[in-house]
C-alpha cells in the first residue's frame, strides 16, 4: 500500500512518461490480483468454517430429523446431572417408542416411515420446553431430557406428548396414526448416572407398552421383565436347536355344518416344569434377534412330520402355519418348503400358510413373487389378522390368497360392541366379493358363532370350539366331534339376546 502511495506522489510531481504509464497499469493489475486473492482466501476460509460447522452438526445430530443424536444426548445428560449434583436438583429422562410404526414401515415402505419420523420430530420439539433436549436414538426411538424437573412435570409432558400423537399424520395420500409408549426415569430417585437412567427409562417404556398405559414411571419390580427378555433371547436359540418347543393344534370348523376343515399349528415353549412361554412373548424376541427363520423352519419340520403321522391314522386335515415377513424375504425359502414336503411325502395341498396383511405389503414385488411360487406348489394362502394393519386392497386382490382371517380383536366383543359387528360384517362381504373364504378368530361363545352364521361367515376358530391341544389329544377330539359328542350349538352360554340381537344386526 505504501508503494502505491509513493508512486502516485511521483506521478503528481513529474511529467508522466510512457514507462510511468506502463508501471501504473502493472501496479493496477497487481492490486486487482491481490484483492482477488484476498477475497478468494476469505471465501475459502468462510467455506472451510461452514464445512467444519456442518460436520460438527452432523457428528452430533441425526441426519433425518436434525435432532441431537445419541452421542450429543449422552453429553447433555452428563451436563444436566453435573448441574443437578452441584445444586441439589433433579433430572427426568423420557424414552419414547412409537406404536404401530413397524406396520407403516412394513406396509408402505421405509421412505414413508422416514417421512412420518420427520413429522414426529417437530411435534416433540414444540411439545417440550425450550430447556429440554429432544433427541432421536435411532429407528422410532426418541429421548427427552428434562433438567430441573420432578416426576409430576415429567408425567404432564408425557400426557401432552400422547395427546399430540393422537392427531393423524398425512403422508402423500395416506392418513396415518401412530401412538407412543413412554418410559420415565428420574435423578436422583431411580439412578445417578447416564447409562442407568437410560436403561431404567427403557424398562419403564416396555412396561407402558406391555400394559398399554401410554406412559409409565420406572419401578424396580418391572426390571425382572427386562431381565426376562434378555434371558429368553439367550435361551430361545437353544430351545429351537435342541427341539425343546412344542406344537399345539387348534381346530377350525365350518360354521354351517360344524365340520373340521383345518387345524392351526401354534408353537409353545415349555421353558420349565412350571412355565410355558406363549408365542406373544417369544415370537417378538425371535423377530428382533433374527431367529424367526429358524423358528419357522422348526415349525414346518414338526408340522409336516405330524401330517405324515396323521395320514397313517386316516386323519386328512390340513395344517395352517404362520409365516413371517422375514421368511418371505429369505432367499431359497420356497425351495426349502418344497424339499421338506418331498422328504415327508406330504402333498402341498395339506398346508395353509398364514401371512399378516402388513407382511404381505412389505416389499410387495418380492412378496408377490414368493406367494405365487408357493401358490403354484399347491399351498393355500391366508391373510392373517385382517383389519389390523395398513394395506392396499388393490394389491390384496391381486395376491394369490384363498382365505381371510378376521382378527379376534373385532370378533371377541361382537355381542357387546356394534361397531365391531359392523366391521366383521363389512369384512365378510368384502372377502366374498373378492372370491375369498372367511375365518373368524376369537370365537369364544355360542352367541358369537350364531351371529357369524347370520352374517355368512364361512369358518370359526376359538375357545368355544376347542382350545389349542397337543397332537396326542386331537384324534380323540375329532372322534367326539364326528360322533356328535361335542355339541357346539347347545353349549350353555349367556343368551345372545341379552347383548346384541342377531336379527337387528342382519337388517342394519
């Protein structure tokens, strides 16, 4: 800059020569070049700062929702605990898991699930206080840190979150509803370090989910359920490997003539002499731990062997087996089934595969291909738990299914809840219009079966007909049914007219 000033003073005091002009242009170009270099350097430094800021943000925030991630969450909890210990304060931790989110993912795809999560995140931020930290742990799990908060305030926030989750979410042409189960842990009442607070909140969250209470505060008594899940996970693989499971069989009858049509195979786990673990407890564990395909293979092996044995006794009933979405995605699944049928010398028409409607919608193209192959083998396909998931009727009608099973949640209370009865009637009409037969699950009383007959339902399954039984007991039950020693029409039950009039239902 001093050189430019001295040269300008020189030009002012002397006559301008050609050399002076050339030097002036040279200095001008040099000055422009220097300004450009300075400008580019500043821009480069600003860009480097911006990139560093973005990288710092990405390292501490979830890419999908821009909420703090697990790492930043731990840091925030540590800061909150440090401050609470110094000031004799309190900290509440809320762990939140979305209900029915898996069904959305399985049915509509992970892209739709991501869009749902992106709408959930701002709802949580708006519901929480400015001083709270809302973080996403991964999947459909979120966590909220509430510094300087007692259990009462944590419960109030949980209720507000559950209320805001009641509002539908619009994604493309779909109107979706998701709920939330929330677990609460508290410093210093329940734990004094980050990991234990999170673990206790997780235990409370599973308690809320299991009891369907919306939210729950950590209770040491419930820790045994968390330990139980871990123990069951560790033991289940051994139980499958060493053939420690059992199959029980529940008959499914035709409603019009009370004839046995097929039998559903239901897995039981006699974990000890005094405890039998039911599918509702160990099937989710098998799915989460990746053991579901081994479990399905065990059931198939056991059921086809039983079919072969019954064939020698003249029992020609078909067996119905539950198949998971993971099985349909498993490479070589159809070939495994085909080889097993050949090994047992059992024809494919003796098998019925039950697949939930949500499973059928997961990776529709792959599912459609696998189901067609199974259908071409001669296996009957049934849509299980119909009405409980998100499904596309346009897709369902093109799948090679023969049966629709109405979920028992709609059937059990038909005599007391007209809405359930209307849903059942609509489902029966829909299925018949699609050319499919209908099985009603959860038929636990004669009056329910009477109503189903009026509505034109084809088949029934439930405790009124028979409870699941070991294979050894089934021949005697079949003989009693055949000889009319089991009369499902006149078993003593409360009168149907005391609840819901079949005639009213028929004409409504």
